[in-house]
C-alpha cells in the first residue's frame, strides 16, 4: 500500500513538472529559468535579414565562378586558335594567315582557313554547313563563352596590321613571322566587341592601329580583353594599355 502511494506521488510530481515545462530548476546551486516563448517580430526580422545576406553572397559567388569559367574557356579558345595559326605558318613558309580572303571556300573572313586546320570549319563533321557554324549557340573556339550579347557569333577579331593581306589586293602587304621585330609584343587576335553590350558591340572581325580602341572587346575581368600574341602567349589587358606602334603596327 505504501509502495502504491509512493508511485502515485512520483507520477503527480512528474505531471506537475511537465505542465510547468521545468519553468524553474536548480542546477549547481543556481536557478535556471526556461523561457517558454516563440520568436519576437524583431528576432524574426533579424533571421530573415541574415538569410537574405547569405543568399546574396551565394549569388555573387556563383556569378563570379561563372564569369571566371568563361574567362578561362576564352583563354583556352585563343590557345587553340594559336595552334591553328602556328600550323598555318609552318605550312606556308612563315606567312601569317590572311585577315580577309574571298578566295577561301566557306566565308570571307580571316578565320576561314583556321577552323579547317582545327577540323571545325564548314564541311566538317561538327559543322556541315556555314549555317551550322555561324550561330551563337555553336560551340567552337571562335565563339567566346563570355559574350554578353547572346546572338553574337565569331566573336574574336584579327589585327589587320599583322594578319593583314587582303585577297583582292588592298593596301596591306602579307606578313611573315621573320619580319616581326618582337613576336611577344604583337597582338594577332583578341576579343571582338560584337559580344559586348550595346552601344559598343559594333565589332567587324578585324581591327588595325586606328580602330583597335573601339573594335577590341572589353568583357573580361573589369573591362579587359583576352589577346593572343605572335609568340602564341596570351594576356588579359585593357585596350588603353596597348601601344599602337609596338603592339598593333610595329615597323617591319
């Protein structure tokens, strides 16, 4: 009987403690109070603000990673174009490719011969027709992945003072690598402005000593362009950092 009474007392105490949610307990001589309430409006707003800040940081970080990946892919594109230029030079007794050659089957553009050397030109397995090749969604090394204009294609420009022989006999002479005083200074190919936001997207696929400040793109790393030099190294630079007589049209 006494045992049943003890059990009854224990159960009663437990129910009482449960109902009070342990509102006041002694621990190590100190009284600890359990706060049994939800978030206040201020606390909720603080939590929402923290979540918003974290979300924005994540978005910015993702955008930076995407831009960085595009920059890297663009550099790799120019490396492959450099391989094609080197192959062309080797096969043509040191002559640099034409900047414009209407006699080339496919399209009248400086890049007409180079895609064929990379087996991606018109008539290749990947691009059977010019229509397949000449579109913004075509994945090949002559389309920069960092273009801001999603309808732009063939978004690199050639230096007419280097790859500058005109097939119909213009005022430029054909260039040979042996005549270039410092290959590491001469820009051959760079981002075109076709892939840049308006009103600066007026690229024409070529530039020279008079037009490079408007025809080179500025879509990478804070207003810079990726540039392939005649010794086949690549730099990311501003147009303003170039010197016309050193980097674009050196004396031959």
